[in-house]
């Protein structure tokens, strides 16, 4: 069984390339599909070799991809119970083994989406415009497709380890951590005294300069002339 992953956009591609990508259900970048190793698919892969990469997928990687990125219609997930009720296999691992052996088809599962939506690979691609043999990412890459798929499944979330299980494995009792002392309450800063404003001293009004004394004029200094008394008339006898 081969896994095919689309790496490039089909902008400016010819009609044959676009039609082939549609037939392979590779409508978007980072979509992955499973195809059997048959000659009928070799010509299709050769047409789109500048837009996809492919190789032989392993059972463990396919199982991991089904668990993480397998979806039903409506973007629903499924489990071992659903696989058991709708296939001949009892679990996802057995179902992946049957797909690799060609006994079952992934697209035959009830309501399953016949493709996997992967994430961009961790640390990115090398070169999506060069072939794999030239140091790039395109074209046939044999079993190295498994390494690429694992990088595109996203980070693995680790479940938190319980304290009880950790004690059983190590046998060492954890040292109880002392509670950190609470910081002392900061003293309130003393209130600032209200600044008393100094009374403004009133300035004494400026004295007007005394008028300058001018020298007396000649009229003022001249002495008044005494008037002559009128002459007395002589009385005749």
C-alpha cells in the first residue's frame, strides 16, 4: 500500500494535472490518500510527480495515522468499537494490517472520509520544487514516506504521570516542598504634612518723588511798591 501526499498548489498547472489530483482526492495541500500498488496508478503518479510525494507505508505508521487523523463525515472520530462493528477486523491495528495486505480498503469503512488531513511537517520541508533524489521533497521516496508522515501528524501529547505510579517505579519518596513564606505586608507610607503657605508680605507703596523746587521768578521776588497817601486839601479861612 502506498501513501501519497500533496505538497504544492496547482496554480498555473495544466488541466491534466488538476484532473489527476481530483481523481486522487488530493484537493488541498497536506492531504494524504492511500492507493494500492497497481500499474493503473503509476501513470497518474507520473503526471503529478511535481506536486506530490509518495512511498510504501508501514503498518505502525498507518495505525497511528488512522487513530490521530482518521475522520468520519461531519469530522467525527471513531474507535475500535466502530471498526469492529463495520469491518471484519477487531481493532484499528488489525484493520491497518488488513489494508496493508490488500484484504480491505480504507474507503470501504462506513461514512469514512477517504483522505487524511495532515499538518505541515515539523521544521518544514527541504525544497518543494525539487525531486527527492535531488535533495528535495517531491516524487517517489520509498519507505522514507513514513518519516514524513510522522512529522506531519503533529506533536505527541504526553499524559501526566500520577504521583502514585511514579513512587512505585522509583521507590523514592518525594521531598515535601516547604511553603514559601508570605511576603511581609508593606507599611503604609506616612501621610505627607500639608504644606503651610507663608503669608505674602505686602510691599509698601512706593513713595512719590517730591516735586522739584523751581527758582522764584523776578515778579515773585520784586517787593511791592507802597502806594502814596493822597494829598490833603487845604481849607481856606
